C-alpha cells in the first residue's frame, strides 16, 4: 500500500519523507489556504522534496479552464498529478489530460458509479472521501469496498486513493479492503505507531535497565 501525505506543510512532509513513509502528496484548495502560501510556490517546493506524485487541484469549474490550469500546474514539475473534481466537466478535463499522457486524480468521489465514470475517463487515481461520508452517517468504508469490487470486476487500472482519512482505523480498513493508496494528514500517519502495551513494555524495560545498570555504549 502506498502512503500519500494530505498536507501542504513542508516540514511535516519532510519529516515523514526522511523515514521513507511518503510515496506521494495530495493537496487541495483548503490545504493551500491553511499553508498561507502561493499555490505554485508551495507545490514546487513539495515536488522538489518528494519523488512520487504530487496532486495539485484546479480551481475552475469548466472543462476548458480546468485543462488550461492543469497544463500550467504540469509545468511546475514532472511529478505533478492534476486533481479535478468529479463533475461532468472534471471528467472531460480528466479525459483530455490523461489522453495527453498526464496523471489525473479525480477527487470528491462519493459513489461507486462516480468512480466507474472516472475510470472510464482515464483517471490515474480516484479519491473516495471516507471521512466526509462518515460525517453524514453513511459508511465511507463501504464505498471503498464497492469501488474495489467494481474495478476488479473489469480490471480497471485506476488506483483507489482512499481520502478524507480521519483515523488510524480508516487506514487499516483501507489496507484490509485493498485500496491502492491512502492519503492522510501527517498526525494520523504518525498515530499509527501508538500502542499502550508498547509504552508499558518499554517502561518496564527501562526500569530493569536502570536496576541492573545495563550499558551497551
Ligand atoms: C485528499 O485528496 C482530500 O483533499 C482530503 O483527504 C480531504 O480530507 P478532509 O475531508 O478531511 O478535508
């Protein structure tokens, strides 16, 4: 499973990247706003840091302008993936850009039918939003399962990029189902290391190290 980091914060990306935890990065207009940086400038910095795909989202809602914005974003670096919303115009932009050989991430996916359309339009990644479905009492994980089934039935190569991840359980469940990629905030990825028995066990070992004066160096 690939790990993408869902942030535009350079320091947070760098910390995880140094540990080999970053296979790519996803950004969106809300994350760019949060960073307080210029979209082109911060996206270039991320692309210089990370070898894998970096998703940068268009701002237009009509296909023609989305394509023009996508082409401008693609000039930033070779590892840019153009992110477009799952609308009819977004699908048109996806088809044009993917036919031109570019990577496209179709975002704001909330149904398996939408995911099917994105795959047929040549999407490299489909981004189903788990957390936002859970927020309205629907089942985000069920959507990941449905898309996995549909894509496997017809051997679509579009990768399932489980997005809007809010908890470590979302990551584990995505891995169990076989999502190709998760994108999660740095804090959620870092929280995967936590286990109370690890902390308890380490405390006991530290007490014994002190009591027996065990030294290695
Ligand atoms: C990723 O591509 C999405 O933009 C992101 O995961 C959305 O997450 P949110 O629902 O927590 O804003």
